[in-house]
C-alpha cells in the first residue's frame, strides 16, 4: 500500500509475519464496516479469479462453485487430484 496502515482490523484472525498492530475481531464483518467492505471485495475478487481458473482447468468446475466445497468440487478433486491452486488446508479433508 502507498499508505502504511497504523492498525489492522481482522475478521477473527491474526496474520503471522505482519509487524503492523492487529486487532482480531470475532464476527468482525458484522461489527466493522471496514471488515465488511473488505469481505465483499475479497469475495467478488475470488469469484472473478475462479472464472478465470475455470477457463484453464475446466475439469474442476470453478466457475460454478467458486472454490467452495460442493459435492461436484470434491468429486473433481478425488478424480483429478488437487490442482496447483488448491490449498492443502482445504483438500486435506478430501484426499
């Protein structure tokens, strides 16, 4: 960022390796307009990325489930294995 934040308001997490002071707020998106707005921006960005990934890896169906753990998504991971974009924390429950 061009302007370094003085503090981070986080939705229930503390981000490791960050030297800026952080405040993890449980249900932060319901308590802070800043966190709620960031959540909307993150979701819209993720949905757009999933459509782009779907064009490259159509076998996973990213455009339809946006990366959430739907039955079709889990079935695709089991059939094709994890892709380079799958988070190991997500797939560890399915493979």
